[in-house]
C-alpha cells in the first residue's frame, strides 16, 4: 500500500510541475487592427488598416503604408501598439510575420522599422519616448539593437546589422527572445524564418521599472532623421500572426 501511495504522490507532483511550467500566450493577434491592441501610433502621410489581399494565415492581415512628403518635417509611423509588454526583470518571446510589397525598393540603404519597444521617459529630462530594442531593415538586411544603461540619460545603444537577407513579395517570420536586465544575466536572441541569427548575452534594457509598449508596423524613421527619402517614396508592408508568450512556440507565427 505504501508503494502505491508513493506512486500516487509522484504522479501528483509531476502533474503539478507540468501545470506550473506550461507555456503561456500573453498576447495574440491574427492580423487585424481591432483585436487586443491598446492603440495606434499613426502620423501624417501614413495609414494602417485591415487587408484581405496579402495574408499569411487566416482571413486578414494588417497593412501599413508610409508616403514621403518633402514639405513635411514630422515622423512616419504606421504601427499598432500594445502597452506594458515587458518591464525590467522579465523574460519573454515576441514574434510576427511580415511581407514587403512586391515593388519594395531596397536601394539607398535607409532604415524602415518593423517592430519596437518604447517607453515614456518624459519625467527624466531626457528623451520623452525612448525605444529600447527595435527590429528594422536597411536595404535588404535585417537588423536589431539593444539599449541599456543605468538611466534614460546614461545609456548605451548597440546595433546588430546584416543578420539576414530580406526579400520582397514573400512572407518572413521573426521571433525575438529577451531577458530584460541591465547586467550580465540578460540576453537577446533573434530567429529569422526559423533559423537563429543572433545570440548575445549582457544588458538589454534601462535600469528602470517602467513598462515598455510594443509597436508593430512600419516606421520610416530615416525620412525624418536624415531629412530626405532615397528610392521609392511609397512604402507598403503587411503584418500577421503577432504574438508574445513564455515559449518559442507561443510567439512563432508558423506554430499557430
């Protein structure tokens, strides 16, 4: 009888352990501008809307468009936003699928952000909205970065460029994993179309507990930062299967 009781206890313990360690999806969007988001980061000369013409899976995707205007001096965001996706000490996976229009112009090497984390540091006397990790393309190359330091006013930014070659007119998958710390226990990992292209250890964020917002879409940041546009003045990109969670499968667009 004692042996049966012990076996029962072990089985119960295993069941409990499995329950504690199971995967958890924190946010999931099937390519729609209305489901689960907290807002839209949208500037003049830009638009963001549901699309049924280019789809990764399901029935819709999110289409983001930016149009250059030489007389306009503002920014060019066309992004959906989700609040408080990470804060200091968290670990998570973050994924999305994206598609550049078949006429996308890779010439000139300007940056086009596809994804970013950003927090409001307006009370610090430094930049008001300050991004941490961002994912972008420059020419046809994928890139990312980490932004870390003791404060928003005392920080270091390290970019990782040339990680993978991006093609126009096809769907690509991106998964990011990060442990958000300002010490050696942090890490930043990136997968492109299922293959790991980055694995870096060390600090990944500012030593501050405020929550970071996740933005997904198109941000033609070079148009404002450089004050001009090279190549095509019209940019269109589609986004689908956007997700965050505790495991790779939670965030991988191909896994759901």
